[in-house]
C-alpha cells in the first residue's frame, strides 16, 4: 500500500475542533481506513493439498465419533439451530 501524507494547517481564527474535523474529513476522503479494514482479516486460501488433508481429518473424526456412539461411550447430542 502506498504511503499517504495528510497535512492540515490551522487557520488563525480556527479552533481545535474544526481542525480535527477537517483532518478527519481528509483521512476519510483518502480511503486509508477503508483499505486497512478490508485487509484486516484477509486470509490466504488453502491449497488443494491442504483442503484434502482437512477433509480427511474431518472424515476420520466423524468415523471415530460414530464408533464411540455405537460403543455407548459418547451420547448423541442434538444440533442447535
């Protein structure tokens, strides 16, 4: 992401609140905050091998729970909606 420099100079008869308001407006117009928020939780997609391994783990775990249910060691739990 390119660096953006935002500078606001205070006018002689301007109070701090107005300076802050002008600065906030400049930042929002530049779009910096939106870019950062959109990339905040960005995760890389899994590779095909990673997807296959994850699916195999899920299948094995499902088989193990089914086996334990048949043996009576794990009780069936109703799924919540």
